[in-house]
């Protein structure tokens, strides 16, 4: 079985494209992320197909945010799909509501998106402070509210792993780019090996795999890089 520390993001327009990409990757990858962008393109149907027919693990990246009752209802509905991971925003009231309805899913709390930096937070009227410090504080509060893990930049993974509250919890890191790969819209990035050494449990990689001429080979190259970590 493939190393489940690698999660490939199926950032393609629709379920058919997602199945075609998964077929091209084959047995090289056993864990996939399906995001909000594919929700209207058959994302949940794709999740079921990959889970039930292909034996893959599924991370549904919805980043839910609403009042507690609405989050709880949404998570309870999604729990019927036998998914592995689901994201919600890391605000404690959101995490608490999700944790009450998750079933067997793991709830991952988003700290601060890896596409954001301090200037972006200022534009959004977020509290002052260095981004890494805010990420760690949001992670601690999410753990206290019942999160099974957090989504954070690999640059903050080490500090989160050092939290007493992080014992037994997951750290999942987007913003991972193999050496030489373009950053795209990510602003806080490291290589796959660096992210794992910092304390990450899972790496989420999208474009460096799905945009490669040979996605299976691109995935195997990442797996080779992390094999000894």
C-alpha cells in the first residue's frame, strides 16, 4: 500500500476528471483530498466512488464555517458518507459543533490559510501578531474545542507539535512543494521531507502531482523523498 502520509489534492473541475486522474496515478497513492471547488462538479459522488470502489481514503476539504447548529447539521450529514477527514474553520464554536456530529470522521481545524500572510490578515481586520504565533494559538484553541487535528503551514508544524494539547492529534500540511516546484498561490511553503521532520503527519500536494506530465511518477518521486523520514 502507498504511504498514506501523502494526500493528493484532486483539484480538477469535476468527478469524471478526478476519476481519470486517480486512474492515471493508480496504486501510487491511496489518500485523496476533494475540495470545495469540486462540490458542484460531483465531489461527493467522486468521494464515494474512490472510497467504495477503489479502496481509497478520502479527505473532504470543505472548511465549514457557520453558526454552531448549522455546522453540526452539515457535519452530521457528511458523516454518512464514511469519509476519513473533514475540515472546518478553527474557531472554537465551529470545532465544538463539528466534534459533536462527526461520527467516525476526523475533524481538522483550519488555523490560517497557507495562501495568507500578515498583509492579508491586516486586510481582513485580524488581530495583530506574527502569523506563526497566531497559527499556534488557533491550533491550541481548536484542540481544546475537540479538533482531532489541524491544518497548518509546514513552517508552523514544529511549534504546534510542541504544544501539550497536540499529543495524539494530527497535523496536516498543505503548502508543500517538492524542491524546484513553483509556489503557485502558496506563501508559506517547505519541501515534503522538511514538513514531516517538523512534525507533520500528512502532506497535501496538488499541482506538483496533477499538473505533471506523469502524475504517478510525480507522486512516486515525493514518496521516495519522504521514505526515509
